[in-house]
């Protein structure tokens, strides 16, 4: 799903090191490391060639009250 949305917004892969920030808005308990891994894997070949290009990662969880507020906001930029 992440990859499809990124493609639909015109995301093109970068080839250098990248910074990624993930803001996860959820009602449920979840392990952030597992969620981050899924998102990073989903962006392989779309936002970057491979997720080993990620040199800095910021992951934040925000608790929300209802499902209509649930979402993930992703920022990706060249590191440096």
C-alpha cells in the first residue's frame, strides 16, 4: 500500500543517502520497529533504490481517538 501511494504521488527513487521521518497516527498498540520496517521495505525501488540508503530514521507514534484520524505521514529527503 505504501509503495502504491508513493508511486501515485510521483515519487522517484534517489540514489544517495536519505533521511526518513515517519509519523504514525494510530489507535492501536503496535511495535514501532515492525511498522517502520514494513514502511521502509514498501518504499524500496520507489523512494530509494534500497532501504540500506537510509542513514537517519525518525519514528514517532501519535495516539488518536478514532479510525478516521489514523494515518502515516512520511518525509524523505536527501541526507546531508
